[in-house]
C-alpha cells in the first residue's frame, strides 16, 4: 500500500464530526443538548466560514473537551482513522498544550500542567495496533502571554522524546503588533536547537516577511507564490517547504476555488520550492489526506508526477524522519513488524 506523511494537522481539528458528536452525547450534557441531532451538527461543524477568525472559533469548541483525561479517547480514534483510511506512516500533530490545561487553575499552575499534557498525548500516540510514527509540534499562540509562549518553547526542548518542533498559531493577521516578541521566541527556539514552522502567508493579512528567516517550514505560505513570487528564490535557497492545506482555504474563505492553487504549485515547482500537501484539520473538514490528493488531481491543479514529488517532499522535510526519500521497503517492513521501527532523529 502507498504510505503517506502529514506534516500539518491540528489536534483540535483532527476529530471527525461523528466522534466529536458521540463524545458530546456520552460526556457533556450541555453540548449534547446544544447539538442533539447529528446531521445538523455535521452541517454546522464542516460548513464553510467567511473568514479565518470565524473558522478558528471552532477550535475552541474542541479544545474545551480535549481535557487531559479525554485526550487518549480522541487520539486513539484519530490514529485509528489515519492508519486505516489514510495509510499514514508519519504524522506531526500540532496543538497548544496550555489550551488543554485546567482553566480553573492559575497561569503558573497551567504552565506546570503542560508537561503532563505533552506526556499524555505522547503515551496515547503509542498504539502498536496502529503503528504510525507520531510526533508533536507545540504551538505558541497569539492569544497567550509571552510568558506562556516561552514556557511552551522551553517545554518543547525538554521533551524531545515526544516533540519535534514548535509553531505559532492563532490567526496570522494578529502577528504584526507582537512581531518583535515572536521573533525573540523563534531565536530562543533556535538557541535550543528546535525545529521551527509557523502559520504565515496564509491570508493576505498574514504576510510578515520578518518571520521568514526563522522558519524551517512555512505553514500554508500560499500568498508567497500568489502575491509575492519574488520571495520564492530565497525560499528555495533556504530549503523551506510550504505546508499547503487545500481544503482549508475553501473553509476559511481565503480562496473561492481550489483551481486557484494551480498558480501556487506552478510557481513553486518552477522556483524549486518544495510543497507538502497536508490536511490541517481533517476532521473539521471531513476530508482525509488521500482526498486532498484526489481533489487536486481531479481539478488538474497538479499532475500525478507533481503529486509524487509533494509526497516525497513531505518525508524529506519531516522534522523527525531520518531518511531523505520515502523508503517503501523499509516502511512496509515497519508496518509488518512495529518492533523494528527505525531510530528517530530530532
């Protein structure tokens, strides 16, 4: 079977509608009463939004129930689906640990609890039944204080057994007033020898070139080839990969049609800039990775040869994958005998 890597998937957006709705029915009287009918909930949960801000509000709904106790429930179902339906061999799962801590506690107590959240996510991801290599990317956040964000970066450096890098999330239009702060966070991450990605150039309001030198991969980045193609040669020189998540741009109103991505792929391939096709929020979209591929192929956005190049790029730019190409024979051996998993590098 073909085996894939997904480099950009959010823990909050990974829960498929049916799993989330069933959790409401079993564990939350308030949310069960608010969403009594599944089909109505699915329509609400997966419909297109007008803006990225409106779209991101859905993450708060999931974060409210992804408590430390509940996380294994969601992660088991996430990995089961990713293994059975998506043929994933490698997954980088990103989230903000602070937003899974107990909201009744003080900020300092919640900072301390973050280590336990990372441990819980890490242990819950070790499922021999579904042997996907899963690593965490910890997200700093525009809504959080600098103290919390710095603690997230520090925690990432302390838990390299589970964590492979850091990110910045929360809507790229909010970076401007805090750019010096986020630049210092990335400098701190580099000083700790952490790998870095970040949501950047996703929307026309999120084009902050000052952050580009600090990223090893660019979360989304589609506005670079669309609006600032003169930046592509430098992106290629730095060997930065774009994490392109096609369905997201329809759900957030960023693009009106997936065919608009043709220019993104064409200009990036011409400039020698790698693209990894990702899901971002596979559950929230109800679109898994193979269907992201199929949609792009059906609309003639990419060719089969370009698809394979993007699939290979995903492994090549994976933060914790120790090989430069997709070694099919090795991967098949891994799935037949999980105990022979290769040693990972950070």
